[in-house]
C-alpha cells in the first residue's frame, strides 16, 4: 500500500510539473510576438486587420473581409507582402477568399516564416494576377490542403511498424 501511495505522489508531482512547464512555455512564446505595422490597399472589399504580429523568425496576420458591393465576389485572394525595415520584400502569402455575397463577412488568417519582418502590406488581387507557381505548398486555406487516404494509411503503417520494432528490441 505504501508503494502505491508513493507511486501516486510521484505521478501527481510529475503531472503538475508537466502542466506548469507547458503553460509557462506557452506564455513565454506568446510574449515574444510583437505587433507589426501594416497598410491596407484600396479594394472593392473592406479589409480589416485585427492582429499582425511577428517574432524574429515567424508571424501571423488575422482579420476580417466584408463585401460592400451589390454583387457576389469570387476568385479573389488577399495578398500579404512582408517587408523588412529597409523595404526589402521578404515574401508573399496568399489567402483565398471564397464566394462573398453582398454584406457578408468572413475571417482570414495567414502565418509566415520570414525573418525580421517589419511591416506588412495587405491588398486584394484577382486570381489572374497570381504568378504561375506561387501557390505551390501554400496551406493557409484549409480548402487547399489535400490529404489523401493513402497518406493517412502510410503514416499509420509507419507508426505501427515503428512501435513493432521497439517491441522486438
């Protein structure tokens, strides 16, 4: 019985330390994000940026888009250009805007991995204006992510075979 109590105490201490470390590391990482300046170009859509934050090596932009016109807007992208302090273009991200009906609002979010971002320029472009090959590997839109069952099955087989090898050793 004493061994069980001792084991429970150690387990409880370990669980408490684990939770404290996870919570404190979350807040330490969150505090490294600084608010960045942004500019929004004139557009048929009303774009409002709610958050634009970055660390030394990565960041994110969140906002709202509203259709102020009397027609349905489709085939549009929000273009996010990340610039350094010396106005050097570090990279561009695109967020697809699905069909927006008059007066409709939608959220958008994009993350980036560019170093030393100082400001962000937000604009809207038509699908025709995107250069060939720039949308490869852009996973900011859940609709653009295509995971097939073959990839999921392969990952499962890899996981099971890895665990099976550990049992044999």
